[in-house]
C-alpha cells in the first residue's frame, strides 16, 4: 500500500523534475550557459497560468498555454537581454564570461521573482488542474491530474528525444553541443542554433512550471529551491548530458519521496544533497558526464 | 608596497576612513545602525572578492562560512554563557575549519562544479539549522543573551575599525606576491603551476583567509544584532547580496567590494518607500552594471585613472 503510494507519487515527482531539468541541461550542453533564472521562469509560467485561469477565467487549457507562452517570452528575454550581451561583450575577458553569465542570470531571476511577488503577492498559488477527479490504483487513491502530469512529462521527454535524434534541426543542435566550430564550418549560424535551443528550453520550462503549479503549487519563494534542484539534478547526471539528468531526476525524485513518506517530510531534501556531495567527491563529472 | 602609501587610492581611502570615523558626532543613531551593518557586510564582500577576484573560484556559498561563524559564536554564548570575545574567536575558528573542510575536496573540482559544492554546503547548513532546532533556534532564530555593547557609537566604531583592519590586511595580501600567484592561478592554473607555484596550497590559503574574515564578521554581526537567524546570516539571498556587492564594487579590487556593500545596504534603505520593489531596483541596477561596466565602480574609476 505505502510502497505503491511511494512508487506512484515518486514517479510523478521524478517525471516533473526530469522535465524541468531537461531544458536546463540542453542549454548548458549546447552553449555552455548555466541559466540561474531557471526557477524564476518556471514560477512565472505557473503564476501566469494561475492568473489566466483563476482571475481572467480563460479556462484551464488556455491558461496552461498562456503560461507556456510567458515562459517562452521570458526565455528569449533572458537570452537577448542578458546572455547574448555578456557573450558578445568585449570588455569581459573570455575566461570570465561563464561567471558573468551566472551572476547576470542570477540577478535577472531575482528581478523576475520580485516582480511576481510585487504583482501577485508571495502567497502560494495552485493552478487549477486540467483533469479533476481521483482514481484508485491498487488501493492508492491517486488524483487523475497526477497521472496526467506523469503522462505529459513522459510524452514530452519522448518528443524531445525524437526532435534531437531524428530531425534535421535536432541533429544540428546535437552537433553544436559536440563541436560549435564544426557546425559553423558546415554553414549553420550558431546564433540561430542557440535561438532554437532557447525556444525548446522556454517550452520545457513553461510546461514544467505549469504542471508543477497544478501538482504542488508555487509561490515566489519557490524560485531559489527550484533553480537549486534543477542545478543539482543536472550536475548529478553530468552537465550537458540529457540522459544523465533523466536518470538523476528519478534518483532525486524517489529519494525525496522515500524520505518524505518514511522518515519525515521536513528532511525531504537532505538525502539528495548528501548523495550529491558524495557524487561530487567520487565522480565530479556526474553520472554520465563527459568531462 | 611602498608606492601604495604615496598613491591617490591610499589618500582617498585614508580620507574616507577619517570622515567615516567622525560620523557619530553629527548623524543620527539610525544612520549609524545602518552603516554598522553595512561595514560588516563589506567584510563579507571583501573576503568573497579574495576568492573570486583573485583565486578565480566562484563561491556561491559565502553564507556557509558566515553562517558557521555566526551560529558557532551564538550557540556557544547561549549554551555555555562564555564571554562574547571568546565566542567570537571560537566562531572565527569554526569558520576557518569549515572553510578548510569545504575547500579541501572542493578544490579538486573546477568552475561550475565548485560553485555547486559551495551552494550545496549552504543548503546543508540551512537544513542543519532547521533540523537541530533545539540548539539553533530553528527557523525562528537563536536569541543571544550577551552583547558587546549597546552604545550605538561604540558599535559603529567597532564595525568601522574591524572593516578598516580587514580591508588593510586583505588588500595587502592581494597586492603581495601571494596575491599575484593567486591571481595567476585564477587566470591560468596550468601555466601558474608550470612556473613552479603550488596552486592548491595558495588557493587553500585564500580559502582559509576568506573563511576567517567571513566567520569573524558573522560572529561580530550576531553580537550586534543579538540574534542569529537563517534569514540574516545563512539564506542564499544573503549570499547573493554579498556576490552582487562584490561584483558591483568591482571584482579584483577588494576595496571596491566594501564600497559595493555599503552602496547596496544604503540604497536598499533609500528605496524602502518603494516597498517590495526595492530588491527589484537594486538587482536591476546591479545587472546593468554587470552588463555595461563589468569592472564595477572601482574598476571603472581605476581604469580611467590608468588611461590618463
């Protein structure tokens, strides 16, 4: 009974984590950018979906779409207003660009977070679920929305895999993550590759944010923890390795669910952090990292 | 080093310190209280700059070192009732040990991985504080029975003196041969190693010095506030402010970091009427500085002077 509960809840949480971390790792793999405004973009998407559905009464599907659209806009704004100017700046030495991108996106994330808090208060918001009702799976009462969340996550991850491995655009993206200079020699504009990646990232982060808003609820306080959890999942799996972060998301998701059910919900994040520290010391490049 | 005492920077700093030390004679206690916090904060930012600007290591967890120093001092005082001075020394010692423990394995990993290790350390400390609530006061905060003094003038002078001495030591260290080796290893670790310098030892030393000043400042701050809480000395938001202060003031300048910290705290206070937008405005200004003046306040001023 409890085992099934953990199995089902853990799966939904893990799938959500995987979706959230996937875009984050993709951007790092392709352009070497660690986007620390990640959590803010996810929360912005969830809050937009909440506002559309609960305040403007647009209906849950439209609300979710608005949320994703907001994340997409935010993602482009992050790239064009923060990341690209730093990458192109001649005043910042090349070896320090990574650190400047980290600082810049961190500040950008705080700005988004503060704006959300200002216009929509700090209160937790739960996005209206798309599917309502509860089903009984092997004696465990499961909200249908939880199943919906898990299914959507799996479908989107599968679609992403198809996009990256089976389409022409995807292959260019993949090639850019292996050797950016090689891609430019083949006549592809690197900037347009980056735009594609940031677009994919926006959709993924938006979807993850909206689903998270339905499943657990979000507030402007969740920005930091969300960024930190995506960061740790991605490092655990190996920076830039999409399949690595998939595995890591499930490891972290189940560890947290196990701790919450068996020990104490207050200690939820501790075992995952300990595991992260251990992995960093034994295998700093992460589970499937290349460098 | 001798040329420094003749440079314009030295006279400007000396003038600033002299003016600052006379402030209690003509400003209100409220302003003094604000500046007292700003000075302690300045030490946080300067010790962070030593690691980032010189050793080239992004420490996302300055609050780990600050928090260990602050909480150790606070707990020792609350539990055993030792005199504040002993508690402060113990706090600084604990921060040095924590810095050593954190640095030893963390220096094996580079760049973003190092940043993450330090970030995780903060999250762990935060969890520790919440889990051992009996000892640490948990989320409500730890009340500390003793204070150094309740006189706002004395507190102000202690903070100013502490910041000035720390600034002198950190700046001197940064300009010394050790600082140059650090800077070299931060910019090109392989080449610095090939020149025969022990990079790990230098970086470890930088870490320990940074930890010492962070912990000492954290402990002093706790005895000024009379309370230690996650929100004031451990939270990631506090660490972000330290980083923003250092980058804003100009990385690799040490003194600029203190300038940035004072600016940040005073600006936050001036923007108080704007309510919740204050943090937004400060972050926006910091982002603009990062984008358009990557050298920061002092960096921009110094490079203009160098050009002339």
